[in-house]
C-alpha cells in the first residue's frame, strides 16, 4: 500500500485524478470502478476539466459504480445514478451503454447482484477502483462486520452511516436503511485501488485502515492485502498516522515519471 499525503483537498483530488489519467493513457478502454460521496467530487471535477481541455478521452471506457440506495429511483436527487450523472457522466464522453450502476429498484435483488458480478467479469474485471471511506472505516457500503470475501449484495446500513448521510436528505428518516453494494471481495479483485479521504473526521478511519490490523470491523483495512493500492489523503485526514514522516519520505524519494 502506498500512502500519499497532500497539503489540501484540491491537491489530493488532482493527484487521484492523475492516477485515473495514467491508467487511461496506458489502456484507453479501461474499466473504471466509481465511488460517490462528497470526497470524490474534486477528483471528478478535475477529470471533467482535463476532458474538456482535450487531455483525456473516455469514449472507450466502461464504468461500474460501487453501490446504490435501495428504494430510490434513478431520477431521485439523492440516488447515486443522479449523483454520477450530475457530477461526471453528462460532462464526459463515456457511452451510455458502458455505464453500470446498481439498481435500487430492481424486483429481484439476488438475481441482480449475481448479474452485476457477471457483468464485471464479462468486461474483463475492473482496472482501477476509486474508493472513499466512511467515518467508521467502511468502503462502499460494507459496514463493520462485513466479510472480507463478500460479493455484490444487499446490505443493511449502520446507524452511524445513516447519521453521516442524513445531511444529504431533508429528514433523517428519509435516509434509506438498505443499499445494494459491491462486496469487499469484489473490490479486492480490481487490478488497482485508489482510496481518497479528506478532513479531520476521517483521520481515525484512515489510521485504522492503513496502520491497524486487517479486520472486518474496518473493511477499508482489507486494502492492506491488495497488491496495488494507493491511499491519497490531505493533511487533516493524515493526522492520525504514526508513520506519516516515513510515507512522506518514501513519496519524496520516488523517481519522477518520464515525460512523454
């Protein structure tokens, strides 16, 4: 696992976006795993900026989103379909038929979850999976206690997650109790992982995920098992890292990428 500490949210977002660009420069038809939430917004804004400047092309890209609330139609303002369209998809040139997001309104969730896993496999697997982290250390909606080998499935949200997400809804009771989510095992199958985190409220979760034991109680800690995982954080989110100086030393000592 590589830990990259940036000065602020803007620098963190640009560094994460550059990782996506690097993948697409190597493989223009890459399969990208997408995350929602407030933290990846800056990453998506930077990718949109680069696309509009003609510096990155998404025309051959396929995407798979991590999760979706159960019960919210795609046009609901708090659905992840709506979020992705509003903040990313409608600003870039990914073909609509290449966009895959879990359905929050399917009539058969077990069958849909099985189909989603199969669809990822049909597309050759995910090349780069973007991740955020919950304040309790979860990735996607894999709440504490989730199996580290779990696959796409229905998941009951924890009280903390519901409380954390209530700010996006008019009332706390409007927050869905269930979500459909990729499992930890599904996420670990991606060839490359990049997790972004910002702010003091994520400092404890980042410290547990990066430096704590690998445990189902902090599902982000499973990234320690991955062969190519990068964690990009701002200074506030890095506040709890005991090895911070070492991570910064390693990053500073990396050889510069060759110019094209």
